[in-house]
């Protein structure tokens, strides 16, 4: 039974968010959760590097945040539900994130969605 809990089907291009990734991404996700508060968003925007230090982000997590690279944040243990808080600070919507995840421009991604709806 324990083996079943740790077995994941490999899905090409997908990072599985499991217990190991939750531990890896704890600091990043905790930071992103803080963005529920306006004062936290303001503090972050005034000095992102100090904010990374405050939450003890790893170098990998810091660089992903600097680059505003959602895929890199996921690889660094980020959970998409918390990362949405980070994306919102920069006025990125779900289509911006979807475009990053698929390697498309936002316009290409929107067109793909439109065609899928036909």
C-alpha cells in the first residue's frame, strides 16, 4: 500500500505536486500565500529581494520569481493555487500562465482555446 502512495504515472511535461514537492516548495508557497494581504503585496513590490530573504526562498525559487517564470516556480515546488497570488501582483491572468505552461504566446494560447471551443 505504501508503494502505491509514492507511485505516480509519468505525464510528459507535468510536475506532480506530491508531499516531496510540497516540502520543497513550502517557503515559496508560504510567501505567495502572504499576498492575500495588500500590505504584503506592497512590501514585496518595494523590495522583492528582502521579501525572498524574509521567507527563506532557495536560490532556485528566487530566480524563478525574478524571471516571473511560472513553470520554473512549479519545478521549485510551487503550487499553482498559491502561484496565482504571485501572478496577480503582476497583472498576469490565467491565460498568461497557460501560455507559459504550453510555451506559447498569450495570443497563440487564446487562439488555441477559441478553436477548442468550436
